[in-house]
C-alpha cells in the first residue's frame, strides 16, 4: 500500500498520481478510464471495465405500413438507446422503400 497526496487542479478538480509500478502492472495508458467506488469512508480505485450491454432491435419492413412509420420507428428505437437497428427486407418490399 502506498500513500498519495491529493492535489487541486483548476480550482474544482482533485487529482492523485498513480505509482508507476502499478500503472505498468495493470497496463494502464493515458486516457484509460478507472472506476472509483466508495466504501464507507474510503475509496477504491479499479481498472474494471464497465461494458454497456449492446442492444439490438430488428424491424421487418413487411410489418411497417409506410415510410413515415418506418422513420418514426427508427427515431424511437434510436432515442430509447438501441445500439444496432437491423432492417429486414423481403424482395417485394425492396423497391417500395428504396
């Protein structure tokens, strides 16, 4: 365990330096994000990556009434936070939505 001082940067940001051997051991690079967790009166700093779950939605064109409806559906899925929106076309629908 090493002791580190807290510094103020820019008046409202608090900064600590990390020991070089810890940085090398954990393979940290400038710009990497760290997770800071509060436990009672102490802080825990970790390299655990918090991955957002990828969300995918699929739209079948044959079930959409018009191009205006498709546009509204796409916007709604985007606003809700879907990462990937797949649009499935049948051959007969291809020309109608081109």
